[in-house]
C-alpha cells in the first residue's frame, strides 16, 4: 500500500446510506444476520436466480439452506443498494473458486465486493476504488497460543 490512509466504515444492514458512504469511504463493510423465519425465507426466494433456488432446494440441512438463501438475497440487496438498482436486477455468476461476481452489463460498473459468513452472520465488503476482501471466523481459544505465536510472529 502507498502509505495513504484507507477510509472505511462498518454499517449494520439494512442501511440505505451504503451508496452515500461509498462516496466518502474507500470501503464499506455491511454486517447482517442470516437467521430467518419461514416467512422471511419465502420472501427472499424470488430474488434468487434459478440456479440459486435449485441450490437452496438441494440442501438437506435446513439451517444451511436458510443461511444460503438469506446470504444470497442480502448480497443482492446490499449490492443493489450500492448500485442504485433493485436486488432482482443484480446479476451474479460464480468467479474463481466460486466467489460471486457481477455479471452481464453490471461487470462494467465500478464496484468490487467480497462476501464472508460464519454461522448466522454475513459480512459484505464493498469498494468503488479497488478490489476488496473480507473474512469472518468464529472466535475460539487456542490452548497453546504462545507456541503458535512463537512460530508465526516476528520476534
């Protein structure tokens, strides 16, 4: 990095100011819950593309299926908000390693995003200036943390 400060912010979804925040920040990270009722899942299914609805229907674990449906629908809502378009107008395809990327005419729009989820939490990082990445993991204790630190951290 060139040494310039990176301006970023985190917002809890739903947040209608995503587009405005992208105008004043290099990156915006949206956090959203993935837990959902039957009614909420039914409400978002029409936003998903046929391939995503088929994938949802193929899950044998109800919790995983719900998280997938909500995650893809929320991704479309968040990206749609950033682009100023309806969620069902957000066209996605799977890029390298299955990462969702903008498809069709949206590929020319200056918006990069990254998605991460863990259990019932979704993070979507967005940027209009450069590629962006986000990761999320469950916090867990490491019994032998000092040994790990000695191996991976500089003295």
